[in-house]
C-alpha cells in the first residue's frame, strides 16, 4: 500500500481493537521514530504474518507529509 492508502486505513480503523499497525524494522529504527500507534514485533518469530505492507516504508510516509512519533 502507498503512504496515503496506509494513512487512510489507519484512520478508518481508529478505535478498532482488532486492528494492529505492525512495525517490522529493527528495535533501533523503531526507537528513533515510528508511525503513531505502531507496535514493534519480531518479524523472525515463526508465527509472524505481515498482512498489509507499506510498500515504500517510513521514508515515503514522511515524504508524503504524514507524522511520525518518538
């Protein structure tokens, strides 16, 4: 998904307890900045499944003018 599609999905699922925004970068990268509300997970864990993927990553998210959190 594009940053705009991701932002729309995140906004549309706000308050939905079944929605989780997963951040699959390193713990160091996650600590530096992330999309607000994102949860860090170990993507090497055997049961991990990445359902929707922000195709261009956090860099393009920021370039689109969308906020990040620390």
